[in-house]
């Protein structure tokens, strides 16, 4: 069992930056791939970024490529999402997720591939 807790969301203006954190507890000794997803009102949950266990393979959605960076610190059991040049279309609840069956490799960029989820953190970008 893994518990994920996101933090770092807030209300910012377009062009600002935010860094989201996702702290994991529980069976953190296992090698999980991790992902960030977001869901805006009235829309489906969508992939944002993912990272493998060692942190040397990352994947980002085209909509955030060049602006968002995913990273992890396994010593702290924490995954980060650095967001720069935020736009109003980035407004959403951001969720982190773990793929406990991944053996450390990013297998999926769709929500169904992840079996542990945090409660989400709200990011609101005003124009």
C-alpha cells in the first residue's frame, strides 16, 4: 500500500511558476514509476508527465513540453513537477500517481495504468 500526498498548488498569474510535490509513504521501498495527471472542470483526466524509478527517463505531454519538468528524489520519497510559463489552460486539479507493477519502468501515460493516486492539488492560473 502506498499513500501519496500532493502539495504546492495555488492561485498564480499567467507566466508564473509553481512547483508541485508528491510525497509517498507506505511501501516506498518498491520501484514505482510515477506520473502527474490533471483534470479540469468538465474534462477527462489527462496525462501531464511521467518518470521512471531512476529518474533518467521522463515523458511529458506535448501541451506542457518545454514548460513542465518532472523529477524525483527517492531518498525523500518525493516526486516533483516544476511548472513554468503557466497559462490559464493549465488550470486544473493536479494528481500524482504510482504504477506499483511497473518494476520502475514507465509503462503507461494513461490514467488506467496507475493504481495509487493522491487526493490532488488545485492549480489556478489567471490571465
